[in-house]
């Protein structure tokens, strides 16, 4: 934090002891729980995944996925229990497409966070959540690909 303040103060004075990029790296490292930003892509991804908008979108996707799973399971169970009501092919196709979409979205989100946080992804304070999320994603993929065969 001290290094970031000194760097910031030197940027505002006529004697600059660090570049703006160094300042941005130091601030990002301090504000993100010691994630040291090495390049432009990582800087952009870290800012994106830590933004409130990204987090709100992902919460919305999670809630939508929960609702989707609930509706899908309900329809499949009704179909099984009543044996006369069969889920149509178009509905099954919609379910399959939606499952692919959720799998893709969650995969992209996990890869973005992995690229942004790098080793901090595995060692930081959210490492257990990241492990849980990875296991959930693996479960989704396993279910999806096992149903394909």
C-alpha cells in the first residue's frame, strides 16, 4: 500500500519515480488481494471479473440456471410419473441447447477468472470457492457428455 501511495504521489508531482503503468499494477495488486498483474490481458480480465456488473451478471446466470434445472426436472418427472405425457422433441432440444449455453457461460467465466487471477486463483482466500465451482462445472460437463453417449 505504501509503494502504491508513493507511486501515486510521484505521478502527481513533477518528479515521477514510476510510470502510470507501474502505478496501475501496484494499485491492482493491493486492491485485489495481492494479485500481481503482469500484462495488459490480465489487467483487463482482472478488472472485468472484479467489476460489480460482471458479478451481477454471473449471479443472474446462476439464478437462471437454478430456475432452468427446476423446470427441466419437473417436466421430466411429470413425464416419467404420468407415462402418458411425453416431453416433445422440440422441448428436449430446447433443454439441450440451454444446457450447452449454461455450460459455455460457466466455462468462460471460470477461464476468465483463472487467467485474471493466475496462481492466486489456487492460493487466494477464494480458493475453496474456486474448487467448488470447478467441481460443479466438471459435474455439468460430465452429465452433459454422458447423456450424449
